[in-house]
C-alpha cells in the first residue's frame, strides 16, 4: 500500500503538517513535483485526511479538561442519535465518542475554571436527553499525546 518514499514523506509530515512541499521533498529525498503527486495520491486514497489548526485552549484561558462518560437510557427509541445531536450543540465539547459496553458515550469538554465547568455541567450537560448515568473524570496531566504513527 505504501512504499518507502510514501513512508518517508509521512514521517516528515506528521510532526510539521505545514511544511512547504519543497522542504518536505528535500527532507524525504525526492523532488517537489514527485512529492506533490505522492501527497495528492495519498489524499485521493484517504490516507491523508487533511491538515488542521491545533489551538492551545490553555492559551485561550481554558484550564479545566473533563472526560464525561455516559450510560444512556437505551429503552428510548433513537436515544443515541438524539443525545449526540444535542451534545454537538455544546461548544465546549471538543470530542464525542461512542462505545460498546458499559459506557455508551464519552464527551471531552473544556471550561475556563471549575466555576464555569459547574455552570456548564448544570445547564448544558445535565439537560442532555436520555442520560441514565454520568461519570466525570477531571483531567490532571497529559502523559502522552499525539497521533503520530510509527511509520
């Protein structure tokens, strides 16, 4: 699926997605034209899904990071769909994941401080539909973070 050149390109692209094509080509030992064609091919094949801006929410004044685990009342028709639709409307929710097992849904959210979190929890989270149970885990430290693959 990937040859050695593709792997070299991805290895250099992962830590610096904004790298110029000419610099990426030089680092991977190829020409800019070949580099551009390879990147386009990997995008077309769905290997590269795009580039994104990663914003440091701490720098914007958000100090609280919480993981909320939900068990939903699955006796209600479309409970998942309705819950997720409403959870998407909460701007402080950064991530929504669904699971099979005891936990049905996990939300990752941020708040400026504990007072702001408490307000969001009472006014936005507890009002989400079809909640049977919630577990909140307040983030203390990141030990490892990143999506770089060992290519």
